[in-house]
C-alpha cells in the first residue's frame, strides 16, 4: 500500500513539474532547439534513404566509410576552434573586451583554414596507400575543406546570430543540395556515384558557410567590428589543444567506429551498421538539441556561482528529454523494422541491431549535457582523461567482439561502452561541478520529497 501511495505521489509530482516546465521560458528555447534538430534529423534521414536506394549496398558501404573518415578528419583540422569560440565569445563581449572578441574570431578563422590545408596535404601524401583515383581525391579534399569551414562557421553563427542560423545551414542546407541532386539523377535515370555525392555535398557546404558568414557579420556588435584585434596566442593555443583532444575523442566514438567495422567486417555489414547507427543517432541529436540551448547558459550561470539556477535548468531539460526518449524507444522496439524498411527491404533484418544501439544512445540522451557541463566549467582535463580511457576500451571491445561474434558483437560492445561512459560522466559532474545533468537528478529529488511528504502526513 505504501509503495502505491509513493508511486502515485511520484507521478503526480512529475505531472506537476511537467506542467510548470511547459510554461517556462527555458522550455520555449529548448523546444525551438528540438524543432530545429528534428528538422535536421528528417533531412538527414531523407538524404541517407535516398542515397541507400540510389546506390548498391556495397557502394553505400564504401560511401559510409569515406564520409565518416572525412568527418573525423574535419574535426582534426578545425583544432577545437568551434568550442573555444563558444567558451570565450560571450565572456569577452559581456566584459566589454571587444578587441579580444574580434581577435578570437580572426584566430579561429585562421587556425581552421590552416588546419584544413595541413590535413589535406596529409591525405594527398597518404593517397597511394588507399588507391584513390585522382578525381576522387580532388572531390574528397574539397569536401574536407568545406566541412572544416562549416564546423567553425556554424558555431560562430549560432553564438552571434542565434540557433536558427547555426543549425539550419549546418544540418539542412547542404543535405538539401544532395537530395536535389539525387532526385535529378533519378529523374534522368543516370547513375549516382561517390564522386557525385562529394561534389554536391561540397557545393552545399560552401553555400552554408557563405550564408553563416553573412549572418555572423550582420550580428557582430559594432564595438567588435571597429576594434583592433587582440590575440592571446599562447593562452588560446593551449586551451585549443585541450578542447581539440576532447573533440577528437568524442568524434572518434561518433565516426571512427564505422571505419573500424569496415576494417574487420564486409562492406555489406558496414552498410547495415551505418544505417542502424544513423537511426540510433536520432537520440543523440535530441540530446544535442538540448545541449545547444543549455550550453549558452551553463558557463554563464556556473561562473556567477548560481549552481541552484543551473541545476534547476538542467532538471527541467532532463524531464523534457525523458518525455521524448521513452516513447521514442518504445516505438523503435515495436516498429523499428518499418524504419529500416525505408532504406530498403534488405535492411529490415537488422531490427535487433537497431534496438541494441538505440538503448545505448537513449541512455546517453538521458544523461543530459554532461560533456558541455564539464568542458564549459573548466574541467576539460578530467573529461579528456575519462574519454581517452573509454575510447581505448570501446574500440578494443568492439574489435574483439567483432572478430568473435560479428556485427551483433560490435553493436553490443558499442552500446555497453556508451552506457558505462554516460554514468561515469554523470558521476564526474556530481563530484566536480556539484550539478547533476541527468534525469537521475529529478528522479532522486522526487523520491526524497515523496518520502518527506509521507513522514509529514
């Protein structure tokens, strides 16, 4: 009887919290991020579906390997400038250090461009080892350059001009270009090749960069525009290197797993894995949407010492994430094969693989913006060390499981590693920041308050 009363009180409290949250200003901002990310997810889903249906399974697996490798290398090239800009821009502007703000922007542009050039030279030098044709090599290098610039320009546009400008062009504009190209080739019954994809994607990315640059310039404070740039080279390079290491480790778990799978399994397995990973990543995109909103507030509230306000904000967001993740996960369990069937009938047999991956990514989403919480509050060293340890563990686990149990072993190892990392990051946030970004903060508090209410009654 007591358990029933406690459960009823918990549900009542959660409903009350949810009602207040839906009327909260923070919810409106977070909802805007979710809507934009949802539009991006639909566009990405549409692009991948079109590509899977217009290419053979083997060619689609080859595209998956190339694209993931290049996306990872673009993170290498940008050298952490996208995170450094997010970390310092509002700080410099609010403190009226306009010369340093302009210097930060120019520093990021220069380092990102130089990084893209250096990585492109590295790819060219290494090209004899992966037997790429000259035409494909040119297309790959152009894509890498455009993707690197877009990584940086999307963050500058998001912080200066707003989430809409940053997210739409980074996630939607270039994919729409690819979708239009696929439709045109299908209409003319022409073959859609790897070269075609990279040229279309590069054109879309460059268009996105130009639109983001325009939005950023228009939104810059006048004091920043007229100031003489002041660049703190030693300090920014040191912090960039730490942010870069964190970004590399995070990107490796996002992109390199497909490359690892390509090294140990067949191209058909790569295609199946790639499709399931992209569908499971919808939960990660949901988490990213809330992180996009909260990242602008985390550093501000933490450095002002407003930990209660920061915890309150993250609790509100965690409940919204919970309300979206749970029914989505149930839908995948019941009708995931229908989602896979959109890519083609050959992918429907991978339903169990999709469920396992979604359990892992859903756990990450429920963990909240733990990464941003550590990086934006000065605890990047602890985050980097933890992520480095888990990255080594993850790929060793994936490699061994792949050799022993094939594709199902790979996805199981990947999901287990994601779950363990999520709980470790939550523990670090509680210990170092004194704030819990996950749904556990809300559930723990609700449970405690319910017990207190029973004792009082």
